[in-house]
C-alpha cells in the first residue's frame, strides 16, 4: 500500500510500491537518527544554514565573532545566544553579527536607512 506522502507524486509510476517503501524507510531512518542525535542534528543544521544562506563556514563565523569581540555590531552587548548573521538582502553580502533584538529591529525597519534615520530623529536624536 502506498503512503499518503507518496500517493500524489507517484500514483502513476509503475514502480510506486518499491519506490514508496524505500522512500518511507529512508524518511523513518532519518527521523530516528534526528531523534537520537539532537546535538549532531543541531550542528548540521547550523553548518548547512551558514553555508547555503550566507556562504560562510563555521571558521568564517568564528572569525567575525572574534573580530567583534563577541559583541553585537550595533548595540555592542554580549549576547547570551548565538549572534545572528546580518546580510544585505539585495547583494547577499554579510555585514556582521547582531544580537537577535538588533537583527529583528533592522528587519522591521526594512533595512532602510531613511526609515532608521526618521526613527532616530523621532526619538529626539540629531544627526
């Protein structure tokens, strides 16, 4: 019997029985490995995200971290969490590492210097 996950994609395939059982077995094996190796899974996900989202290796991240003395590039606070990789959404170029609050703030302000300046002036700052 074909599982629901495979039914829509492979219903017309003649070898769907063989394919489905192999695919489902692989999925179940992977789920089992993830459950029994949460630390390795977390590390793998981090390496994958650094590489594919930002083009960084773990060594690149550590170099940035040391360059910033383990501090957020905006507020200069030492974060208890892993610092987020900040990047330009247009060019993809990595700008630095930010604490979660500063990273979210930039995102909410759409990385737009004019909006950030307006917010600064609204709060009573002068440039």
